[in-house]
C-alpha cells in the first residue's frame, strides 16, 4: 500500500556498476567479434547485446523513475527483443555457411 521511496543514489550506483561491467566484458571479447565459429560468434553477440541493453536499460530505469508513464519500459523491451532476433539471425547465417562448407568438403 505504501512502497518505500525510490533511492536514486542506489539506483544510479547499481546502473553505473552494471554498465561498467558489461563494457569490461565486451572489451575482453572484442577480438572475437569476427570469428567464424558460430559458438564464439554467439558469445560475442550476447555480450554486445548485454552491453547495449544494460546501458539502454539503465537510462530507461532513470527515465521511468522520473516520469509518470510506463511507455519507456515497453520501448526498451522492443529494442532488447530486436537485438536478440538480430543476433539469432547472425548465428543461423553463420551455421548455414559452415554447413555449406562441410557439404562441399565431404567426399
């Protein structure tokens, strides 16, 4: 009935920490971004999506906390879903390419 008041300091610290960690992981995996192996490519795309969604999500959380409407949350969900579909399509294309190469090399 009476929720706690929002603590902007805690939310800001949590969001900033999550964004920094996401970009540290992204930096560690940067050299693998063009690797032909679908599993490695999936790991790279997942970390890229995590960095983007964490950054965008942190901004949306701040906007939602300050705004009296919920549409920014819905817009963020659409962006996150589209990133996931894009990554899925990239993995499927890479796997199809590898399958064509395997068939061509088969005796």
